[in-house]
């Protein structure tokens, strides 16, 4: 059965944060999801990779069309979400549209922040995870290698990533709206991944009074805190020490909130109405949404930062046209490769059939030589036999055809055989 390249999922434009966090498959959830996907569909889903970030959860696969239609149902069941709640937010791309989508995502054209570079690293990590899980094959491996090459080409030949306002820079801007000068504020980072690393770098450039990194693994927290001249904290110390900080930026892979309403409420009482800025970049969210109702707490989620950075994208929109042109060319190249790949079984069968004819005629020639027949007669018979079998297929097709079908065969024969000009 034929296999299609398919991408389906949801992102920041198709689904609100409340839905995205219910579908998120980050961290330790990714490998079990890949195993579950393959177990559910068996050979019908030949290859698969899952990209899950704060802005999107997408499944890239090489699958039979019937299986592809069932993938949304599988995702809803796997994530324990109603199919009716999930379906309105899903999109699906097939074949060249799926390839085009992968190229655009990796190039930063489908991001909340136009041209942001983090998505490429996230996609590479998703591919490594799929490879480790044994769910990549020739088709998706080729797709992603070309995807990474296209992203590099777009970034090197266009201005799509220049002067981009990142989520990290936006977080600093939000803190400045509340506190103005940040040199007297104390900043707490929860997590030690790539996004926290970026945020810490941006905040450190403002020379805050104190910077602390809290993480489940202290070794990773110490690596980051050393680079930004900060200190570390155990996650278990958060309830007692949260009130010490003016800005809290959190981005972990936790499936449950780390900062609940009660903990933050106690911290605000201890701060005696001094404001606190909380930036939650995690999906699922690290900070309970109800925290936003508290007085003197300024809570921002990833979608809030996305809206802030959109205002800085106009200067780069001219580069989008050039980037789209590059992507379109590379899509056509990939589809040509895919079409060539689909012909491989046919070419192999042709070679096998020709080999069988060759073997049969050689065996016949050897038997004639063994009977003492002259080599010249044997060669003549060998050439005659090969010629007859070589012409049998097209001659039989011509004799059995008529009308438009015969005209099509007559038009194709000069391309397949070196016929003399008539």
C-alpha cells in the first residue's frame, strides 16, 4: 500500500494555550508517545517523529492514508482529551504541503516570533529522540536532513532572523515596565534548559541585584548560575524563599504546576504588596493560571510574550518573500526525490525480469554448444531469442491496443526505444 508524508498537529495560531498544554509531549513523555504510536498502528505508520514545544505539537510521519486519518483519534486518546475539544484546533498537511510545512517551521516562518532560531534546535532534538526510538526510516531521515539544510540556507541568504525580538528579550521588557531600572531587582529562574539559559543571559545583561537558578538537578543549575554570576536553589526551597524575588521566570518540563495559587499568595503577603513579575514560558504551564487574579502579581504566559514580540516583525516581512521562494524550490527538489524513490521497486522488477530472460537464453545457448552446434549458429540463436523477448512486450501491447490508447503507446515508444526517424 502507498505511503504518504503527513504532518498533523496544532500550534499557537490554531489552538489557545489551554489546549496546547493538554497535548504537550515534551521531556520524558516523548519516547513513550512514539512507542505508543507505533504500537497502535503497527506497520501502517512506517516512520514517525514528534515535535512538541511551547508553541506547537506536531507529528511527522510516513503512513498509509487510512492510518493517517485515525491519527487525531489516537492523539486525543493518548492525551486523555475529548476528540471534540481537540479536533477544531488540528491541521493536517499531506505530501508536498507536509514538506513545505516542515521547511517553514525549521526556518522560523511559522513561529510566534518570526525568524526565531530556537525552533531549529528543538526540531533537531525531536529527530534525535525519534532516531533513538527506532521510528525513523529513509523517508523521514531524508526529509529532516533536507529540512535542516533549507533552514540554514534561509538564515544565511535572507534577513529573516536579523534583529529578532526573542521571548527572552520580551521577558526583560515586561519586567522593565513594572520596575523600570532592573539593577535593584532580584530574579529567580526556575529550570535550566535552553529557554531559561536565554532569559538568564538577557536579564544578566541588565545587572540585577541578585540572580538565582532553581532546578531539579543542581549540577545543571550550578553550570548556568556560574556563567551569570548567580547562585542556586533547590526546588524544595521555593515555598520558603519565593517572597525574596521580584521577578520569577519559569520554564521546566514538569507535567504539573510548580507554583500554585497558595504558594504565591503566601509570598505576596510576605512581600507586603510589593509587586512581583512572573513569566511562565512552559507548556504545560509551571504557574497556575489562577495566580493572575492576585493583586500585585503580574503573570505573563508564553502567548502574552508572543503578542508583545509580534510588533517587532514588520521590518523582517520583506525577507519572508525571499525565504518562501527558497523553500518552494527545495520542496520541488524533495518531491522529485520522493517520486524517484517510488519508482525504485518498478526499476528493480524490470532488472529482475531482464535478468531472468538473460539467464534463460544463456542456458539455452550453453545446451546448444554442449550438443556440438556451431558457435556461430548459437550466437545467432542467442541474439534472435533476446531480440524477440525484448520486443514481445511493446509489440503485444500495440497489437492489443486501439484508439487513444494506441496513440499514446506510439508517442511513448520513441522515448523508450531508439527508433529510426520516419
